[in-house]
C-alpha cells in the first residue's frame, strides 16, 4: 500500500495540531481521562503520537483495514498496550459494532476521498457517541474532481446538498464551503432539534498539500448546555461555532533560519506585511501572495511543525 | 318505554370544534407539504387573475418569496390576491358541497390548505391581500384559536397599498417544534424544502414562475427524456419514449416514459448494491396534476413497478424515468389525495392510466435486460440520440410522431410505441465474464497495464482477457 509522503504535508500537520488545541480547550469543560481517542492514523500513527505526547492520560484505538499498513502501525506505535490498541478492521464495520455506552470519545474520521457512505458513517457515529464526545471529519474537497460533472455530483450527494439545482463550485473555497454545508445537513438530520443532543462545530479548515481537503471538528453536546461549550471555545483563535466559512490553511515553506528570524516578531497585527519587510524579499510570486503566505505563517506558527533532515 | 321518555332526548350537536382543525388536521401533513399548499394558492391566484401569459411561459412575471427564521414564517406573492367575493371560500374551514371550483385548472378542492398550513406552524397569523380595489387584512390570534365559540374573523382595510396585487401571510408565535426546525435544523430544512419545491414545482418554474427561499432562487429539476429526433426519410430503430394520450370525462392525460440517461454497466449495478453510492436518483415516475407534481420519481407499486409483468425496481433500471400528466378544469376529477402530494390509489382513471404506464415501462425494462451485458454499446446509442428533452419539449416533439389508436382497450386513447434497437443475433452469443480479485492486486495489474492504479477494474479485467485472447490466436 502506497502512502503519501507525510513529511511533505505541512498543512495537514497544522490541522493535526489544531485538533490537539481543540482537545486542550475541551479539557476545560470535562476530564480528558474519561475519553478514548479513535482514529484512522495511517502507517505512522502521527495523530496518536501527538496525542500521547500532549494527553498521555487518554486511551487510544487505531482503526486500519490494510494488513501491511497495520504491520507498519505496529512498528510505529508510540506507546504500548493498554494506552493504544490497534484494531484491524474497516471503519464501517467498526462503527457498526461500536457501542459507546457512557464512554466519551474523540473520533477522527480521516477519509481521503469524498463518497456518500462517508456522510452515512458520520451520521451513524453522531447517533452513537456518548454526550460530550468530539468528532472530527476530514474529506476530499477537490473541485477538479467534478468539473463539468455536476450531474454525477448531484446523483451522489443530492440528498445532502443545500440546493441541488446548482453545480458544485469550481474554486477550492467554494467547494469546501459546499462540503461543510453537506456536513451540517448530515449533522442536523442525525441529531434533529427535537433531540436532547446537538452537534456544534468548533473549527473547520480547508487546505491542499497537493489535493484539496476539508476538515471539521465538532462536539455532540446537550442542547441545554450549549452556552457552556460556546463560551469555552468563543475566544479560541480558530473557533467556528456557527458554521461560518471554513478557514484556509496554506502555510509557506520556510527554512528553519527564516522561521527563527520571523518567530520572535509574533504575534502581531498586520503580520503579513511586517514579516515581509523583516525578510526583505519575496517568498511567493508577488507582494500580495507573499504577504498572504506570511500571514498564514503568523496565524499558524505555533502549530507549524519543523521538518528536519535527520541522520539515524 | 313511553312516548314521554322519547321527548327527553334533544337533537345532537354535530358542529365542529376548532381544536380539530388546529391540532388534528395538521397532523395529516408534513411541514414542507403544508408550505407547498401555500404555493398552490399562489398559482391558483395567477390562474384566477387571468393575467397568465401565453406561449410556453404562462407564469412569467409572477413570483413567491418564502422566508423563515426562528420566530416567524412569511410567504409573499404578486399572484393577484384574494378578491373579497371569495372571502367565504378562502377563509372558511373547508369547502361547502356543491360549490363550483373557483379556479379552472387549479388544484384546490377541499378549502383547507391555507388554514391547515397556518395552524401547522403557529398561533398568530396576519394575512394581507390586495386584489384590485379590494385591500384587506385578516388576523388570527391565539385568543381566537382558543375560543371554541368564536368562528368569525375580524377583517380590516389594509393600511398600505401594494405595488402589485398579491397576498402576504406572516405566521408568528410559532409552535415550539416548528421554531426549532426553522432555527436548529435550518440548513437541513431549507435543503429539503428547496428540493421539494424544485421537484414538485419543476414544471411550473419551467413555465416562468419564480420562487425564492430565504433569498435564494429555486431552480427547477424537471425530468428529461432521451428523444431521438425524427428526420425525414430515416427509418429503423431509435431511442425514443413511449407516449400515450387521451381525454376522458373532462381530464386530459399525457404520459411519456423512456430513458433519462444511459443504462448502467454491471459494475455500476454491483457496486451500488454493495455500497450505496448515490443519495439521489432521477429514476421512476413523476405524476403531475394541473402542473403540480403529486409524486416525484416514484419507484413503487403505486406507479406500476413490480406489478403484472413489470419487474420490481432495481438499480439495473436506474435510467428509466417517466412523467404522467393529468389536467382538468375541475380539480375534483384529478386522482390526488387531500394533501395533493399523493395519488388516490382507488381512482378508476388512475388505475386505467397505470396500465398504460406499465405497458410503456415494460419496453424499457426489456431493452435494459437485453443490453445489460453490452452497456457500453447501449450507452453509445443513447448518447447519440442527443441531450434529453424536458417534458414540454417531448410534448412538442411528439406532434411529429404517428400515433395509433387503442380503441380496443378499456381506456381509449392514442399511443406511440418506439422501436428500440435490438442486439444483433451474434451479440446474444456474448457471455459475461466476471470475477473478484484482491483490490491491491487489481491496482497492481492496472498500474502494470495502464500506468494508472485507479483505472476501472472492469477495464483491467477486459484488457487481461483481450491480451490472452490475442496470445491464444498466435
């Protein structure tokens, strides 16, 4: 099984660290030791490694279908049993048999494609997890996939589209917004307002490390305590509590020397412009895009990992 | 028992109670359907106003705006308003028997739609309407709803003059469940309402009516059928719909069934069975009554699937779609239920027409079964027939066809049976080869053969077979 070069996916790495940030916020409201993390961590179990680093008290379960990837996971596991259990099964079968009871969960449905069954699994999960569980879903959001294929998109996703009369947008931001609306409709259908639990988003992003992706994190929360959750996340820099447009992650490739040069100037307002001046040269096509990229760096610099060459 | 004992019994009071209309009748209809009832009133208003335009877009220039939020619902139109002479019909709970339809070609029969929609949603309502010189407002309050003895509604002259004749209905003091759907489930509700309007009103929107929901225009999604145009001097089989038309007891019927897209390959059918890939399909029957769709893409016995010699609906028949249209000046003759979103399955007329629907469907299920092993070839035939036509375009195109009378049948009329292409006899010697292999291995072979691991598995299998066949013939 082939896997993308994870070290060449800086935007995904940023997204992963924002999840850790969201979980840290959640710890203000509940005890994280009551939670189990479930993820589709791929061969390197990167998200599991991070969680073990930041929240070692949390139990973790990895779901992997491919036998060879499963073996690689065993090789890369960041910690032993019982902290991390590796399950060899597909996500659909796992969810079908999953019984939460009162056990709170953090689920990351980290899909690489965009298929109708992914939304069905998301809906199934929202109906199964215990109150105060966190669910993150990542989906492919690549407008090129459906260029001049509006009918195919409608046949696949019509029941979830806000208005199926229209073709899917041709630009990344619009396409990601459409996928977010489809996630919202799925969540409202899974947990309608007549039910005591609701799904509240806390953050949403879109990015591309070669392929457009959309990701949204939210919580299954009691309607009667909605205000407490919103209050807790309200001042988080990445908060998206009312289904606003997803935020773009597009961090620039900077050398370690450049990053160290810029980092002590942050945080600051109008960062794109001042960081460009601090560098004294362009890192992208023109002033505008350079300032945008440096603005992205300023926004995500705390969540931007260092990728370094190492000699084993 | 003496005669005196009998005198103790007085007459029984059978007058209705208001709570029956407010709490019981509203349970028979969904929220979305009750909003469609309000749209029906808009269209009836256009027909009544006699301001319809000619040609293919009789409703152009007319529009309805629907706005909902957590504390209110509003629908506003420019469709002519309610003349004061009709107030007795428009606001009375139900229609008196023997009363003639006030709108030829409308769909209102029972005189309940608007009131039921209002009571479904809330406890307070203000209806403002303007029709020429008639300009008045009627207010329904929670006090009036709660008073079983008060049946009269006060009417006052409207304060403001509207630019165009029309009606605005504002519902407030929403019932708690409705308020939640308009706020907590707003995205889901809007999507579903949009979808229902786009499908049930497809033919009316196509004829020029504009509808907006919370500011967003609704685009029609009409059923389209593949119709190979008749060229003079050309004969032979071609992809066209089956068509039947008749007029009986004041009802005009026109139905067409055919292909809306190419038939699916066996791989498409199998993968759909294993995992539901499509959330929405355009297959099945749409039934229209005076332009409103009362059934949309139905694939049940209600429209003949799985009855008599027609097979049950299956993904194999994903490409088959049909429209049956009923049209009458007297809405009570149309085969629809009180909610106007379903078929009265006991209607004699509908049962007779359903025979024709099945007859037409059978032609296309047969074709599908004959060509299913050669879906690629069939795809080329269907695609060569050109872009599918809307129902109105099919009706126009049908004027150039030669119909045959069906006098011997119970329901007399005229029908057109298309002559669809048949596989050549040699093609019937074809055998399907199918097998299952590990996904990883299929990707590996696809990469070896095509330098692309994502190539469709059926192409990979076919290429393997062709290679070995070539080898065996050396």
